[in-house]
C-alpha cells in the first residue's frame, strides 16, 4: 500500500472542493482506494489530500496523469507538492 500526500495552494477552497468531487471517477479509474482532504484552520489556501493507492507505482502514475494536471489548473491550484509514501508498517495505537 502507498499514500500520495498532495499539498495544494488553492485560490478558493470551495471551488477546489467542487472540482475535487467532480474528479472522483478519474481517481477511481487510476486506482485511488480512499482519500482524506484536510485544510489548515489558519490558512484557507492550504489544502492537503492523502490518497491511498495499491502501490508506489500507482501513486506516481496518478500524480503525473495529465487529466489530474489539467483538473488542478481548472480548480485554481497555484502550487502542488506531491510526496509518494510507502507503508512500512501498520499499527494500532
């Protein structure tokens, strides 16, 4: 299992969320099994999404898909930083 951590700078958080919802079919097609959208409470332009994918290769494929890049532009994303994380161990607290 892998996680793609995507940190976005957005012009409008609501517009981003609308575009994010509309992109769901492509996320599913590209193998995203779950995701979590987080927003900084002190900075509405700072959004982080944690995408769960079956492998690091799948995460890299999703991150570089041209449809995603175009959707990010349309969603008003001004900056995007992606980090692919490999699960090393799963544990409960």
